[in-house]
C-alpha cells in the first residue's frame, strides 16, 4: 500500500542577504535533501539536536513555508505545487500541534471558539451543531465542556496543549505533525499528553510525524525513528533497532547522552563533543566528520548515502 505521506529529496535553503546590493551572500542549508514516508496509523519520530532542521522540515511538509525543491505527496497526490484553494482541502487532512501552547492559542478567544474555529473557517454546521462538536472534542481530550468559556490563561500548560490537540482534531485529519508538542511541559504532564496522543491514534487511525529532541519521549511514542544531523537524515529504523542497535556514530552518541532507564543496559562508548558546525557552510563529505570519533580520510571527501543495513534500517555512514 502507498504510504500516507511520502517526502522525496526535500530541500529548504534560506538565503542570507548581505551587502549593499542585497546579493544573496550565503544560504542556510536548513533541510538538505531528506526523504521519508509515514504509513497510515504510524508514528515516525524525527530527532536531532536543536538547529538540525527538524522543525523546518515539519513546516515545509505542512507547506507553512515553501520548499526550495523536492516533493511532498499525501495519499499519492503531489501537493508540492498546490495553490491556496487546493491547500485548504489538504489542511483538513494534515494538522499541526506546536510546542508552545501559550503563543499558538489566541489569548483573547474563549477556548471553545479556539477549538471550534476550524468549523467556521470551513463553513461547517450551524452554531448549535458546532457547539456540540466542540463539547465532544473537549471531552475526548480530557477537558470539561464547562471549560469552553474560559480563556487560554485560565488553563494549565498541559490543558492548553490538550486544547491545541482538540483544535488539530476538529476537521478529522489523517496526519498530525507535532513540533516538540510536549517539550514545554513537566515530565509527569508529558506522559499524560503522550498517552492521549497514543489513545487518539488507536481510536482514529491517525499518523504522526513526531518532532522532538527528547529521545525518551520519542522512543515511547514512535514506531520508527529518523535521526537528523545538519539538514540530513543520517539514520532511519524501526524503534527497536534504532534504540537497540544504533548504526550511525551520531545516533550512538545521542543515545549515550541519555540516562539509561534500566541498570545494566547497554551504554554506547562515545558521547557527543564539539560544536555543531554552521548550517551556512556544512562540512564537505560526511557532515558529522568534524565530530566523529571513527572518521577516516574518505569521510571528509565523499558524502555517505543512506543505504539499508537491515530490514527497514537505513544508515548514511561509510563504515556501515
Ligand atoms: Fe563518521 Fe565517517 Fe561514518 Fe561520517 S561516514 S559517521 S565521519 S565514520
Ligand atoms: Mg525546533
């Protein structure tokens, strides 16, 4: 079966304008040719250090910013060139939940209107019917319909994120892109919101692209995980193989920096040192070679391409 979402060779470069004549002097290689797919009912985790391009990738896939090149297919339709009218239909299927429920919810709007706004934007139902639907959404995300008249500041951080999820659910999407959706929350609240997302997935067959830097959270919610470094995907694998047998030195180092859940669990040998190079001038060859403890001369000359090392497990490293 065709995947729900298929992204091919996606590139997003941001030109930096400098100098008297406004000539683009350089560009930020935010996303530099990534390909990924997500099946129906599947969660793909997208991880990497801050600045690796994962949030930009999410925004480009949503077409909140335009790609420089590459293609985005949703249910087999190439939406890359869709105009605003066609995108309106696509947005019913593809929604987003952002990290910061403070800035993404209008502080002057009652919560019920925030959640029900998509119905108005799409001209769906009369006022009473919309009210009913919003009440249902409130209950479904663990809020009380009596809270519909309250304003965002009257909710806790976790409740605000539930509001964001309710609004994302309103139009019955197939894919929700979460850009660090639990990163701003306390750990105990994180678990509740993650469990809610997983329940909703089971109930509605939702697919998620779950963008995060917290590996423990990603391990919990994802079926497969893709690791990004400086605008590229360096490894993608089913969760078990990625966390159990990481193949890329960068993934190994990322995992080594996470506290181990169980005593006696395997600890990778290398931890991450050195600064992330600038995405304006990424290193040639393998972008990780400036920080990689295993680098050989070939690594600074030739770019390693993603290739399969096991079933569904791909890695971009010359040594694998
Ligand atoms: Fe390290 Fe070379 Fe592999 Fe890059 S290609 S991760 S530098 S060993
Ligand atoms: Mg980000």
